[in-house]
């Protein structure tokens, strides 16, 4: 988002807002943990930090926001950052009603605590998957991150487990497999890592990362729409990009 805001600030002058110079807009990114993108590998986090600081974005790490006023934000260390526009993006939390679901164990993010089989800790007949589930990730001594790839993997496992339960067979454990992550920094860059059995972990950046990002998006579209509609979508996207404005102002 910081990279996109930076990009938007540069596009504003193209819309006649020439009194606003990019240098007039200062972007601060305030992060409570000691590194950016704390859920991702450290190399990815460092590369993203370098890109953002290279764009002139002020990144404050280990700073927790304790107060937001009309004039700006105050951090726990007492620093006050004046800001006309504030964007709050402080993480994923499941909806409050999950906390009050009768009899199920939940954690502080309101996620339903499940065992390795994806069955809830309290009731074998209730499964929870995806963002709303807190499933152990023993290799990291943590819980499986709320990501699209984990939700997809859990869906496949729960399908098998429900079938096995109906056939009175033992339940299978779910093990999270991280296939890697990609971070898009607007038009400036894409940074990521790919994890495979043969190659191990590979860091990718720039054009290659961008191409992997775009091909992944196309693969998702193919899974949902099929090849004909994806062909048409790609063609219409090609023309739309030439006609639509570079920035959405609403
Ligand atoms: C802006 C954004 C960017 C993201 N980018 C990435 C990314 O790049 N890579 C990645 O791996 N993950 C990404 N994620 C996370 C990813 O989208 C989620 O981890 C994934 O969608 C979780 O799948 P899910 O099926 O558990 O939940 P969802 O996809 O959230 O599906 C839950 C569905 O339940 C519906 N619902 C909620 N309450 C009720 C109710 N009471 N009754 C009926 N229906 C209900 C909701 O409307 C929703 O459709 C991103 C998330 C966000 C918000």
C-alpha cells in the first residue's frame, strides 16, 4: 500500500493537481514488530524494506500506534507523526461472533482452535478451515498463517477427512506447505520467494517476480473461468488498460 500511495502521489500531477508536488507528500509506515512483513522470510522482509526506503518512504519498525487523532498518530515510544490521511492496516482478525460460539475454543484473534486433523479441540464433528481456524504449525512452533494457499490446502484435507470419517477410517493430519510468497510493490517492483522440492528456496525480484505474479493470477483465473473466458478476459484487459484512467479517484 505504501508503494501504491507513492505511485498515486506521482500520478496526481497528471490530473492537473500540479500544485501538489510528489515531494510535498510524505509517507510513513509504522510497524509494531521489529521487521516488515513479519510472517514472511527475513530476506523478503529486508528486500521490501530496502525498496520502500529507496522510494523515500519513512519506515518505523518496532513502533506500536497507541493513539490516532485528527492531527496524526502517536506511538508507544511517544513519537507523534502528523498526518492528514491515515490508513489503518493492522492485521487479520476473525469476526467477533466466533468468540461467542457456544462451547468452541477460540484464541485472541477469535480464530477457532483446531487440532492437526482440522477438527475443533472440543467437538470431533466440527471442522474449521482457512482464516477462521487456528491450526498448529509444529515446525514453526506457531499456527498456520491466514493465507490463500493454506486455506486451499486445508480445503483439500478436510474433504478427505470428512469422507474418511463417514467410512469410519482414522483422520489424516494436515501439514502446511509453504510454496512461497510474492509481494507486489506497485509498478516499482515485485519481490518474492518460491519454495520447491528440487530448488529449495529461491529469492526472485523484478521482472521475473512480476512474471511469476502475473502467471499465478492467470492460473487462478483459469481454475475459475476456464481457458476461453480467460483468453477473452486477457484480450479485454489489454484494451481496457489503454482506455481506463491510470488512477482511480473513488
Ligand atoms: C486485501 C487482501 C489481500 C490478500 N492477499 C493475499 C495474497 O496475496 N496471498 C495470500 O496467500 N493470501 C492473501 N490474502 C489472504 C487470503 O485472501 C485469505 O487467507 C483467504 O481468502 C482465506 O480463505 P477463507 O476461505 O478462509 O476465507 P475468505 O476467502 O475470507 O472466505 C470467507 C467467506 O465467508 C463469508 N462469510 C463470512 N461470514 C459469513 C456468515 N456469517 N455467513 C455466511 N458467509 C459468511 C465471507 O463473505 C467470505 O466470502 C489477502 C487478504 C486480503 C484481505
